[in-house]
C-alpha cells in the first residue's frame, strides 16, 4: 500500500508526471504494441461467450515477504475466478520484479498475448509505467496500488483498487461531524505516507465544512517523537480541536506519539484520536490507554472473516492482508463479463455507480481512477473495538 509501495522521486507533480509519461511512451514505442480492436469508449470489447483473458501483473521477488504477497494475490485472484457464475476468466501471470521498466514490458507483452484487461501491478511506479505503456492499445489497468498519484500521472485507462486515504478520511469526517466534531487537529509523521495522509484529511475536512485547527508533524523516529511531542501537544490544546486526526500506524509511531500527548495533558475523552489507518490489524490498539474513545475505519469484519476462511480452506494458510484486492479485481471483471455485454471491460462499465461486491465489502471505481469503498466506523471502548456505524451494503446510504 502507500507506505510500502510509493517510491516516487520527490519532484513537483507536473514534472514527475511529464517525466514518467515520456519514459512510458518511449517504452511503448520500443515494444511496438499493435493497436487492438476497440469499440466506443475506452477499453477492449469482448466476446462474452468466450473466456476473457486477464493479465495478472505480480511483483514476484526473492524477498520472502514480497514472494508471499505475490502468492497471496495470485491465489486470491484464482479463487475469485473459480467462484464466478456465468463468466470464464483466462488468467495469465506476469512478473514485474517491482521494476517500472519491467512492468511496462510485461504489460505490453500481455497485450500482445491477447489480454483484454490488466490486473496489477502492486507498487505505484510500476502501475504508472504499465498504465502508460498500454494506453495506446486501449487496454484498461486495475492496479493494486492505493496511491492516487498513479491516476494523476497516467491516462484514463488506469484505476487503483487499494483503499485510499481520501476515502477513509471522508468516511471518518462524515461520521464524526454528525457527532458534533467540527474542528480537527492533524498530526502526522514526516514521511511520504504521512504527508499524503495529511493532505487527504485537510482537504476532506475543509470541503466538508469543518475546520483544520492546526497541522503538526514529527520525525519518524523515537527520539524525534519525544522531542516534538511537547510543542505538538501545546499546539493541539491551544487550537480548540475537538479531535486529533493521526496518520501513523499502531506498529509505527502512533502509540508513542499518542501516549506522549496524553502524558502532557491531552484528554482522549474530550479530544479523541481519529486514525487514518486500520487499527484493527493488530490487537494492541484496543488496549492502549490513549486510543480509548478513538475512531478508525475498517472493512466489514464479517465479510473479511468469510474471505479469510475460504482462502485458508483452499490454500492451507491465511491470506496476506493485500490479497482481497486481487479478489476484488477479478470479482468486478467477472460481474461485468457475466452480464453478457461486449463492452464489459470499457471504462463506462467499470465505473458503473452501483459498484461491485468485493471480498470485504462493496466498492466502485470512479472516472478519475480512484475508488470508493464501503467502510465501517469503529471506536475503541473499554479495551474493545466496537462498530458504531456499520459499513453500508449499497452506495448512497450511511457514510458512503
């Protein structure tokens, strides 16, 4: 996801977009991908009665963790294909080695092999290269990234499937504003993920009619947190914030920063923390005193457990937490193909407003390449995670 996969050089956005586009165009020309038959709109037209060829671009690696991710993504995609009713998927796997040039080459190769759509790759740079490489062939790409920079530096053929900071911030701001919170402090770690989270929160609060009372950052280190905590605490308390939006993870610096702030006078009952990341991925969060009364967003827990149970029964071990994204990509493609529409893989079909049923809840793809995912709002109360606003089961209700 964003913290692990975004490795773009720190350039002004317009310069980064231009550089990446030029590099991708060079690869496209070098690989000489022939144009494919197209219909109205962006994306390939298909024969609904025949198997639809889907290219799965996986990171692959000698690194054990990356190898596990690749295996989980492939397993989840194959499991989703086996669960389809009325659609046949011809899944073909290509390895990118997390290298943007290789990703572009593999995307081109997949198109030459007859792929009607591409699922993956994982990290942002590879997704940008792959998307730009096949844009001229009118093939859509559903990348596993959650980084919106992917959609900002590619054409209209590229979508991201990962849960975005903007989507999570919108869900949490919508819920907490209904509970009367209108002023938010933003505290973030000073790295790429923290900065992206900060921007998503601030933008969402302001467009929702709330107030960002202060924004403070801290170095991503133990000593940096200890040094920054007094000034951050003073700024937050002096700003009149009704809640403190944090971007860090429980496994990262969140526990230390939140504890430091509470030790210096922040009252989590009066001024709760709101987490941009999913605190439920570890049991530690529920028992942390400073996070009591805190809010965070999470997928539908029952659906997530059902997915994990099916996966474990099929493959003998639990999936990596990213595996559900690959499942969702195949589920969306299969749902459209099963409709019998020759335009199933076009942008118009992929961005249908009703969305799709995913492994952990409903989701939909937006015309700008981002996505909306239905999330539950949870709160930590008495050392337990309590869902205070369930994930909606259709768009247009609740916080969706």
